[in-house]
């Protein structure tokens, strides 16, 4: 079952009642001109079991502790946004798997050679998916072919970084919405603090990260302990590892948004609505079409099996 992604960008009262998330709008409730029956009908209810991600994007949202508890008990990723409407916080349950301790141990005991092999696989699939994005837009891909063939254990040759530099330079005309034959065309630089569409990408990647983190916790793994990323201040290193091959799917969504809506320093609600659908977009994994959210679950479970010695390869989506 595909879980819903809920976005709240206006003042709202959110509470739990009858195992459902209840949404009440203070602007409606406090209105003296609206009829009572309209106010009653304006209260929305969403079953907790149907929710996968909740995004809070307004300073005047009130959410009860009872609702937070129910959301976390159902492995819902709760995202909060800052004053610039960018995701800034992610809350996940501490426990959502019945054999969590066993899987923690397998994760902690994973050898360095195994983690290096798994990271090489991750980098290979990411570059392969980047290559497919370029190919989709009739852009040159020959430069990436030898890089893909020579990825070393642990990516000691920095194939990911080399491929990324070429990828962003080559995709520039498309992601900036400019003709490829434009004289002195700008080169897009991927920078979290950079100009649009970096803001679109930041938002898209935050949704991806939350989706992957939710799947990792659901699989009984520690999201903090990565196979490559190891920043001591990063609570979601493993999510940052496993989401890498998924980034090109978000890139393609952003490319389509730039083509249809142009570049905006602030993210309009119309664009957010599209980005919030990323967990439900279709991808191909193991030769089958699957919603991205379910694909991240399969990726997380495949990592568990690698840690436990049941299989040797991670399962990632392909274009």
C-alpha cells in the first residue's frame, strides 16, 4: 500500500481522534460569517495507517503529543520546515521493527570490505541512473562509460565525484531551461545555498531522504550508521548513502518543473505539490514497476540481507 504524503502550509490544529489525524482550520473556526454546518464539514480526517510522511510548513500549526505518538508508532516521517519554507527537521520512531536488536547487531558487525563493496554498488547505480537522465535528453554520455567500468571498492577513485561534475555540467542547459546552443550558456552548479533550481533540488532531496530514512527504520536498521557517510553530526548517514541512486529520479522531476514553471527563488505551492508526489512516482526495480516509496523499502531490506549474509548485492531502481 502506498502511504500518503501530507503537506500543511497554513495555520491548522492537528490532533488525534478515533485513530485518525483530525485537521481543523482556525481561520474557518473563528470566522463569524461562515455557517455552523460549513465549519463542521471543514474538519478533515485521515486514517493514521494511510500516512507515510507529514510536512509542517507554517509557524501557526498546533500538533498534539497524542498525534505525534500515533504517527511515530506507525513509522510516519515527520518533517518540519523553517521560515524559508525549506525542510529543516526530520523525526522518526526509535523502534519500528520487532527484531531490531538482531539487525542492529548485524549492521554493527558488518566488515569494512563488505561496506566498501556495497558503496561501490551504490555509486555504480547512481552514475548509471545519471547516465540515463542525460540519455533521455539526448545529451552525451560517452564520458561516463569508462567511469562506470572502473569503479573501485569503496569508490577509492572518486568515481562519484568525477561523474557528478560531468553530469551537472552536461545537464546545465536542460535543468536551467536554456537552449544548449546558447552563446556563453551558464553552467549549473549544484550548491545547497545556490540559485534556483537548487532550491527545487533541496526540497526534492529532503523528501527522498525522509522516504529512505523511514524505510531504513522500518527495516530495523540504524539510520545514523552509514556504509560510507560518517559525519558525526548527521543522524541520517545511512539514508544519505542509500538515497544516492534515487537522486536522478528527483532530478528528472525538477527538470520537468523548470520546463513548465520556470525558475523561482521561492518555491510556489504548485511546484511543492509536484515534489510531494515523488514518493508515489513509478520506478523500475528488479524489472518491475513500483512506487518509489515501496522501492526504498526493498532497498533497505536488501541491505539487511547483505548484512546478514543472505545476498551480496543491493537492490536499487533503474530508469
